[in-house]
């Protein structure tokens, strides 16, 4: 039973390019969370999605960032026109549908470096 | 705004002693609180969950307390081992489908 799969694990982009990070949740999980982590800092919430629906995007920057979780396929976090400050580890987590108090399971992260 | 605070300084403990980590929160009434472990370069791994109506939870050498009046959780590792060295993250969640927010973590080092 595979865990949460994220790819790519490492991504290098030049300023102004686009970065696409993918997350395949655990089997049976319909909820996905994205977090950003800067070096020596905690996890900052970005967005919480279920299939075809954004539940909470209060942590997403207003510009350049978007996320989706289509009916089929992985969840995608898209960063347009990347800047150096976007360099960070991006973690995806998934949980089963519903009731509060579900454990969320993390992937191993995607490390974005903007040069 | 909601805020979670964990010991900002690293905690260094002698092997065999009990390590105690603190998580304080403000402007929030969580339905549950979780603790995660994170090793360098890896994703966080779930350890324990405690609900708002529970005072204490145990799992092997781990113990978590939850005081909703003080708005504080304590996380204890008894008989600590060097393999327990990692960053420990506190996380809070609400009563309905809602985001889970994390503290900045406490780095724990257990010296032999």
C-alpha cells in the first residue's frame, strides 16, 4: 500500500519559469493538503482540497500560486513566474474523507530551488 | 490570528532521561491536537493524536497531555534514546473539515 507520492523530489527552476509539483494521495484518501517549509522553519499551511473542490486556500499567496485536485490524477501545485523566495520544500499530505481528527499522512516533499 | 508556539531553542537531553516538549496556542479552540516527528530531509510522521475531551494519551514511551484551559500540550518521551533525536511538530485541527496548522517545531537531541 503505497504512501503519499510526491514528484519531483528536487526541482531547479530559473526565475520567471513555472514549477509544477505533483502529489498522489494514499489509496482511498480523497483529501489533500499542501504545506511549504522554509529551512529551519515549521510547516506553513497553503491549501486544503478534496477532489474537484478547494476547501480552504487561506494560506495560498494571492498571485502566481494555484492548486487543483482533479477527479482523476494527482493533485498539482503550480507556481508561475517563480522568484528566489519561492525556494522551499513543499509537502503534500492526504487523509481519508471526513470526520475531523483524521491523521494526515505526508509525502517526502518536493524541494524547489530557484536560481 | 491563530498562533502555535513551541520551544524555539533546541533541547539537549542525556540518554535515558525524559524529554518534555511544550506546545502553546492562542486564538484557537482546537477539536484535537497532534504530534509529528520530522527527520532532516524527510516528511513529518504522525505520532499521537489527542482530542479536546481527553487529558492524556500514551503510546509506548510517548505521553501527551492536553490542557484546553491553559491552551497547552506537553509531549513526553521517557527513557529517551539517541534515535529519538529529531524535530517534533505540534499540530492543531478543528471540529469540521478544516485545515491543520503546525507549530515551528522543537529540535530534540539525545546524547549518549
